[in-house]
């Protein structure tokens, strides 16, 4: 049946320019032609990809429609760490599906109220993610919190200065470029456009919502 591979991560606190006081933000995205792009509907604009998904659905191509439907991701800065909570990889953006994010928030809510800020560099705690499988249809994830709080990176917090700007991770995509990603279009190349290929890992959890998911994490203190 295969084994779970467990990875420890430390989720970062929000940057000073973060748009809210939570440690993550929601992003509505499409997975098209091995790219992750921002859904234009999230900006109250016409979305070519959403239209294509509806056309496929009306044509009876439900599986193909599901492949490109908009999905919500929770984006957060994090570091991969060792068993002593010391950094072993540069800061990267983690993209959780709505279900994965709710699993994490439920775990946080089970902690004593004074210990719910798992992103605090001094008193927070590591998170582990177990991954089983390697393909789209057999990949599963489990998430958990380390049993004990820990000081992040041996007290050297300077690495937090390398956190990414989550609010601007995905730039708006033009209608022309969106059409170029769909079958029959001319695939565009633009080094300036920001993408997050890792987000494709969560495609096994189908979801489509017009509104931002309601559940939010505990407020930071």
C-alpha cells in the first residue's frame, strides 16, 4: 500500500505588509496546462477558464471540467525544518487545499488558547505533513502538530526576512493569456508572471466555491 513520507515544516508569522493578521491568505486559482494561475473571477472580472469549465460540463465532459475548475488554496510562508526546528531549506510558499487548511485549524483550536499561535518564532510549534503516493489519483496527505512548542531555528530569526509577499504571489492574468493556456490556444511564455507549480499537488480534492471559505484561524496575540 505504500508508506507515508513525513516532512516537518515551520509556518511563518505574517509579514508586516500582510493584508490581515492571520498567517495565511486565500487564493482562488486554476490548474491549467501544468500551470497555476489566478482566477479572474476572484477580481470580479470575466474568467475565460471558468467559462471553458462550464462548457465542458454542459458537453458531458465532467472529468475534464473538474480538471480546470477554480479551487481555493490557503497560501502561507514556511520553512522545512529538522527535528530540532532548524531550517534545512529556504523559505517557500505552501499551498493547502480548503480541507487541509481546515484540518490544520481544527488542530490549532484543540490547543490551549494561550498556545494557539503556532507561528510564534519563540513559542510556536512545528507542523508535519505526511504524503503517501506519487500520482494524481493516489496521493494522500495527513497533517499534525508537533507535541511540544519549540524555538524556531535555534533563535536565529533573520531568515524570516526572506518571506514571500503572499498577497501578490499570483498576478492577474489577461484574457488573451488565459485562452493561450487552453487546448487550441497558443501557450504563452512570460517570465514576469508568477506561478506556484507546487499547488497542483492538492488537485485530488475537488472543490469549487464562489465565496472565500468561511473558516478563519485564531487571531494572533
